[in-house]
C-alpha cells in the first residue's frame, strides 16, 4: 500500500475504486455507538460525504443510535469492500450537520424516501407493517404534489476523525495496515503488524 500523507485523499481513492467494483452500496459502513455506560451497539448506515471535516451520515433523531449519540459522542465506523479486500476503520466524535446541509441532502432524496422519513418512527415498536403503510399513505396525502420539508426529527451527523486505519489484504494474511492519528495539527502515520 502506498503511504499517502493525507488519509482523506487515500480514502477517496479507495472509495472511487469501490464504486467501480462493488455490486451495491460501496458507501455502506458499520456505525458503532455506545451508551453513556459504554454498552455498544452497531448497525449499517450510508456514508453521504467525506472530507477534511469528517464522515457524514443521516438518520432519524429519535432512533436508538441517535439517542446513544446524544449521551455519548464517541463512535467508530468500519467500511469493508469484499471486492477490493480492503477495510477502513474510523474513530472519532460526532457533531450535528448544519440544518442547511441536512436540508440540501434531504431535498436530493427521492420523493418516496422523503415521505418515508416522515412516516417512519425509526426504532420504535409497531404492531404490524400496516402501521407503516398507513403512515406512508397519510403523509402521501398530506403532502400531495407540494414541497416535502425535512422533518425536524431527521438530520445528519459528522464523525470528526481522530484515528483512521487502512487495511489491505496481502498474500498469506501478511496484510498491510497503516494508521493515521490526528495530532491536533497534522496526521501522524504508523504501521501495525497484521
Ligand atoms: C446497507 C444499509 C444501509 C443503511 N443505511 C442507513 C442510513 O443511512 N441511515 C439510517 O438511519 N439507517 C440505515 N440503515 C438501517 C440501519 O442499519 C438500522 O436498522 C436503523 O438505522 C435503526 O438503527 P438503530 O435502532 O440502532 O437506531 C441501513 C441499513 C443497511 C443494511
């Protein structure tokens, strides 16, 4: 693996490769959160932006993950591309994406997905699928052909990275691992045994 001075540009190179090779969702990543007592939970989310400021995903602010993020801002991300045999791990703390940025992303989504965001009370119990379908029908009727604003219970989080690790498969499990740690001023690089 060639050692780039900047992990974000290396990440973009790997993501561009994954976009060409993965059969679907090259931007899928696991997001680990924890309660304030440190009890972990993990699930997949879609990466919707990555730059020097961090890694962005969107979700329902009433969900379990959002509840954990409010009480504990420390998270970990993991992307694994089977077709590339590569993995990226990120550790950091979250901050909320601005309303303007969340609005712009929300409006870029398909109309039905926007209605779905209104209809889903994510991570809350429902009696049956009919309950979701009923809510979708209600919001479809409510919005008609008009604008669909972003619900105030739906938004984005940005993971501000302190550690980013790149892992690339090598023969005989003698893999390459490069870790970037943010010193407060620049990225410091080290290599780890596989
Ligand atoms: C490939 C994939 C991508 C997903 N992307 C998102 C996403 O971007 N945002 C989201 O809220 N849930 C996403 N989900 C659903 C979550 O994994 C999870 O079921 C949901 O967010 C509820 O999690 P929680 O109860 O821990 O809050 C995705 C699931 C999969 C399998």
